[in-house]
């Protein structure tokens, strides 16, 4: 008998993360451009970032993270039947990076595609995977956030080059019958976009416009002005949908764009700052990879545990933004 879709719940099974070996400190950037460690730390909190080596790509970083997530979940690649990869820096215009990761992992049959919502990509990808799991399109999903933003940076532009890094994170999601999941699983999502702001944060190239990859352009102050309000609204809506209070949340795993944005959201919603996972100092802004990277780090260091209520949130180019709530 087919299980009615309303009784399925998407539950967390495992996570993994991978950073390139090459670390670039602020001091190294001082030698490359007109900037200082003090400016970068004061305005952003960033101390260092990892940068992909010449043979590394978004797919190879994503494959590493996915393999670790599968090991964490105690599963084999062949158990996966859905791969959703959030990225704005795909290896190729097509096919999707998710299919390249599928091939590198040796997953025989699965549906696989990319989600492009810039820094909000992982929250969008989790929402899409949750929906497909709930309707029975798949049983086990790999949700990946992987980026090589170093490849789309203008290294002569100090206003953007100091902010970003490369990396990947992944989560394995399975399904359970809601009645036996003991409240575990993805509980609610709030996704948003406002395309009127596309020119505030974009890459000035693309297959259909100019035919070259292009470089990242950002009006940082204007983005900053929208960030705290947008993120706070999405968090409030997500909590209301799940019927929980912001105070009930054990951990906030935000997109790591700037420490001042994280502090601004915490102040606006009166969050306990000790509940906010912050990795921007070590990772910089890794776009769609930042949420799963931060989540995996806090799980592996023992802070986030099974049974905890975890809120993921992000905002990025588009603008896109959103929040997802997971009972681990
Ligand atoms: N080193 C030294 N000085 C710098 C640097 C640098 N790397 N970059 C800029 N400056 C200078 C500017 O030229 C300016 O100088 P001026 O006063 O002589 O004109 C001064 O520092 C101040 O510049 P601001 O842009 O006003 O600095 P601000 O405090 O706004 O910080 C920042 C800039 C860090 C980019 C901030 O605006 C920010 O974090 N914005 C949000 C970024 C974000 O959240 N992005 C969304 C996600 S990313 C995505 O989706 C891909």
C-alpha cells in the first residue's frame, strides 16, 4: 500500500563538510591589495578563508563533503536516489554539478539537479529536497552546498575579494513515517525572493549575456541594509509556521556573510548569541556552502545534538532569502 504523503517526514541522517587545504589569511591579502587585516576583521569578522587549488572544482569539493555525509549517516552511495546541489559556481554551464557529483560518487540511478539561489541556495535546496521526499519521489536525498567563489572574484577589487572563500557541505536526509519520527525532521520553511534588487549583487557575465563567466559585483552597504530585516522576517515566519517560539530554538545556523549581520539579527530577535553558530572568521563567505559547513562543524564539535531544534537562515543575490527549521 502507498503511504499517504501527509504522513511522511524528512529526517536528518548525517552531515559532512570539506574545505580546500590552501588557507589565505588577511595578512596574505594585505600583500596583494590595498587592504588591512584590521579593516577586514572590524567590518566583517573574517580572519582567513580556504581557496580551491588548481585541480579542485565545485564538484570535487561537493563530492568530498557528500562522501563524508554518507559515512556519517552509515549509508552507501547506492542508497541515494536524489541529489540536490546548491551552487552559483557550477563546474560547467551544464550538465548540473549534481550530476558530476553523482558520477564521482558512483551513484547508479538518482534524480540530480542544481539549485541556484546564491547564498540562500542551501536553504532553497533543503526545501526542495524536503518536498520531493514528502511526496515519495525519493527516499534518501543528498543535499549539498558547494562553491568556488574564488573563481568569480575580481582579485583587484578589494571591496569584494576579501569577503569570500571556497568550500562545501552536505546533508543526508531520509524519510520516516511522521507518527514514529518523534517530532524529528524538517518542520517548516520560509523562502523569499525580490528580483528588483538583482543589480545590487550579481555576476556580470553568463551564458546568455556576454558569453563569459564574469566577476562578482556588489554594493555591500545596500545589501547590508536589507539583510537584517529580511532574515529576521523569514525566521519569524518559519517559527510561526512550525508553532514554535524563537526562544525554543536550540541553535541558529546562519549564512556566514558578515559577523555584523549575524549580530544585527540576534539583536533584532533578542537571540542568545551563544546559540548562534559563527564560522565567518575561519571560512569567510562561502555562499551556498556556508550553512552546511557551519552546521557540520557545530555537530562534530558536539554542540548540535540529536533532538535539538535548529534554525537555518540565509540571504543572497537576487535578493533571495529564507529560513528552515529542523528537529534533529
Ligand atoms: N580594505 C580596506 N578598505 C576598504 C576595503 C578593504 N577590503 N573595502 C572597502 N574599503 C573602503 C571603502 O573604499 C570605503 O572607503 P571610503 O570611505 O574612503 O570611500 C570604506 O572602506 C568603507 O566602505 P563601505 O563599503 O562603506 O564599508 P562597509 O562598512 O559597508 O563594509 C561590507 C563593507 C563588508 C562589504 C559590508 O557592506 C557588507 O558586509 N555587506 C553585506 C554583504 C552581504 O551580506 N552579502 C550577501 C551575501 S553574499 C552573496 O549572496 C553572494
